[in-house]
């Protein structure tokens, strides 16, 4: 996903082909992340799948809403580059959360 936002930031505002490549990369990254998250939490407690899925999807859409809100603010102040920077910040935050979770597998 980070690569897609770098493509967006550098060339997406000026080239339709770069925009299409960035969208494709972003979709592949997002779908891969979503599937790996679901397979990971479905393995936690099979009896609680629906409750866990509800919590996951709530957090998923809450993150989407926060990203939309911050993206519009970034657009107002910094345009296309600001939107891509906010997106990269979210990807970086997800990477940090992954590394912290990997370091503490008990949680």
C-alpha cells in the first residue's frame, strides 16, 4: 500500500496511467491486508467469530471514516500531496502496530 501512495504522490496528480497503477496497487494491498486480518482473527475463537467480526468491521469502518475526514483536511491545506502523506502516515501506523504485535505475541 505504501508503494501505491508513493506512486500517487509522485505521478498520480499528473498522469492517468500512474493513477490507475496506484489504484491497482492500493486495492491489492488493501484486499491482502483485509484477508490476512480476517484469517488471523477467525482462528482466535471459532465460537466467537461473529462478535469478533463485528468488532473488526466496526474498527475497519471507523478507520475509513477517520481517513476520509483527515484526507479532506489534508486536501484543503496541502492538496494531493497532503492526502497521500496522510495515507502514508496511516500505512506507517499500521506497520508500527504490526511490529509491536509481532514483538508481543501473547497480546
